[in-house]
């Protein structure tokens, strides 16, 4: 029986593995996709808001010559950490169920069955998009994920949202020759947009290079056009692609299935912040999954401490 089974091989899942390794505990990391799957699915051109030292895990230096590391550097860093520290990781294996017994937990996956005294859920939030729930959202031209701007060159693109992902898409596709229209629910570009990017989008809107509709919502999507509900009424514009950068959320149904209590308003899981243990004894949360719908409050830099908090609690219980 393992001391710990860790679900998720993102940066925080790897940090939990490193902490368990230092404590001499037996563990296994299971990941339904590739290593650091969420980071892999980030835009290819992405630059992190955080500096490299704030993305470090396990005290292992993240070396870069750039002020802000880019996606490719982060993928290389976390891969090298996993390989050089010989972390036991099963990739492309999805956990389908967890049941509790007197000895701990039995974890069932698409490839096998495991037993562990403790389970750490570090499942992130990037796999389930927050939908618009409007007619036409199921059309192939509607994208909730974005990889590279070249694909949208010379196309009419509607971008929904005003946070970092939406603004990056709007600026990058515009600079590859797309005709970009931005649809923003509020009355301005989000204050959370990266400080070196926000003036750029504001100036592009001001000069008319990117058309923006504020206090507006996308109302309907059709094959070659969309309807936008604006303060001046509903308008229809021609369109080739809709980039719905409306955010993502944790797998709440999976958490409920495991018996973890969620708040009624923002689906925040019940856990003890001093130990990260949930209402299910021996089941812990690490990373952004603790935030419920408030995914913007948690990052690698402020949740990597969860690893040491959890492992310290497990060791303390083990010693009695």
C-alpha cells in the first residue's frame, strides 16, 4: 500500500511528489494527460506573469535569461524536474473512482487499481470550460482553447472576455492579420490583465485597430455571423471564428462523487487551510482546485506551499 497517491502531474502535483520524496514516503502520481498537461495546453506564445523563481518547486532553480519565462521554458523545467528526481508518474491514465475503507483508499483508474493511505487531489481547473450557453456554441468554429495565432490569419475573429487569455488572443490574432472584434461584459478591460499588455490593448481599441463592444454579450452564433447584444441594441456582424475565452473550472462533479463538500455559491471545497485536508479524512487538496470558481485567486507561486503543508500533516499523523 502506498503512503500517498497524487492525482495530477501539474506543477503543484509534482511539488507534492518532491515533498513526499524528501519525507521518505511511498507515492505515485497519476495524470490523465501528458506531463503538466494544463501548461502544455497553454498558448504556444504565452509569457508567464510570474518570474521564474516564483514558479520553482522543491527548491530546484528555474533558470532563464528572460525576465518572465515562456511556456516552452516552463515545460522544459518541469519535465527536467520530474525526470531528474525520478518521480514515479503514470501518464495518460485517468482516475475513475475512489472508495474509502478502514485502511485508506482504493483508487480505480483506466489502467488499474491502487491502494493508498492518503490521496492528494491536484487536478487543477483547465479541463472544463465555462460555457456561454447560447445558440450555436456547439459549432466547430467556436473555440474555448487557443494554441497559436497563425491559424486565424485573414479571418474575422470574435473574442469573448477581457482577462489575460482573451486579451492575448485578441492582440496576437490581430497582429497575424485577423479582423478582431472584442466582446466585453463589463465596462473596461480587466485590471488583472498583465501590466505590460493592458496599455497595448487599450491603445489598439482607441485607434480602432481592434473593435470592442463593452457592456455587451454574445447572443447567438451562426456559421458565418454572430449576434452581439450591446447597450445600443443587438447587432449582427460577419464572422469566421469565435474565441470564447470565458474561463475554466475544476471538475466539481468528480469532487462531489468523492464525498467532498462544496459551498453553494462558489463551489469552494471544504478543507482545513492549516493542513489542506478535506472533510474526507486522509484526502487532501493542493493547488487551484481549492478555489472553487475563484480560480483567479490561485497560482503556482501561492499554492506551491500546499505541498509542504500536506506532507507535514501526513508525517505528523504517521508519527502519532
